[in-house]
């Protein structure tokens, strides 16, 4: 059985008050035991979210080195040492806005695993790539490059998130069929590259997931949870999505 994960990516939103309120709401929520709930606050709100028995915490990014003269960066080791269990790697906003390449993403994934973190490797095609028809190749290339430094054992520590760029923050979601098609492809790529390990790796869907579309998307055979952006900023909505995930999978 694969882990069913609902993760909230706050992006660069929130405040200390927001984090405290979210902490209280999630601590008081009833989550199904079938779900692993994770939140990804901005770095300076992580401390407010750590230590709950209801959810795990991750960072939204890490650097490609474990220490050194890299002003402003945060290493996977420090993220793990602070008490986080997860880290997002290669989110499309970082790829597009900050020029993160597949090579950088691969290095971060490797270092995150070495530090004992679970990297959530984010992949997904742009609208142009979807319309050109070669979106499966684009996603495959990102998956292979992102995991290429890992051994067969290490890869089992990774979560993959498929987030079509055209569906992030746009209100447009992939249909359940479109998402399932790419998820099944990612799983078969993982299975052939890592000797069947793909069947054990959780693949999350992300891109305008909300309570209205969660049941349809999260009910798909190869969708093992969601990476939720905008809708994770509302505690009620986020908790509802967690409940829908448990019911629909
Ligand atoms: P969204 O973001 O749910 O706001 O589309 C998802 C993500 O970027 O992780």
C-alpha cells in the first residue's frame, strides 16, 4: 500500500499569527489514519508548526550543499536538524522564476535524501509543452533527471508531485483522465528505472486542487494524494480536502 499524502504548500504567504491559527486548527482536526498530512510553511514560520502529532512539516526549498559560504541559503541537514521531515524540490515556481535546472534539482534531491529528509520532487509541463503533445516526454525527463543520483533503495524515500504548470494557481485543473494518464506514465518510468520501485512511490497531483474537485482527482488509481497551494491557506478547506482524500481513495 502506498502512502496517501495531502500536503499544503503555503508558498510565500502567511504571518506568525496565521501560522499560530493554522497550528491550532490542524491540531484540533480529526485526520484519518490513512492520510499523512504535511505542511510546507515559509522558513520563518516552520518553528510554529513543528512538533504536532497530527501533521508533519517540510521546507519549501533547500540548497545544493550541506554547509559553507552560501549566504542566504539553507541546507538539507539544517532543515532535518530543525525537525522537518520533508522538503519540496523543483517546484515550477523555482524552475521558472529562479532558473532552477534539472541538474540543480537532482543535486538537491540527493542531498535531501542523504540528510534523512523526504524530498517531494515536483515535475510538470507548461501549457506550450502540453499543447505540443510531448508533455509525457517532458515530465519523464524531469523525473529521470531529478532522481538520477539516487540508488534503488534511496528512491523509495522520495515522493513525486505532478503539477502541470498551466494548472498552478490558475483555477484550471487537469481533468482526472489527464492527470491519471501522466501519473501512470510516471509510475511506469519509475518502475523501469528503479526495478519496480515505482509501485511503492507516492505520486501526488497538484494544480488548483480544492474541495470541489478533490474527490474526482484523488480517486484515480495512480494519484496518491495532493500538493495543495491556494486552498491550503484556508484551514477548513485544507482539512476538508484531507477528509475527501481518505474517503475517495
Ligand atoms: P495551487 O498550487 O493549488 O494554488 O494551484 C499548487 C502548487 O503550486 O503546489
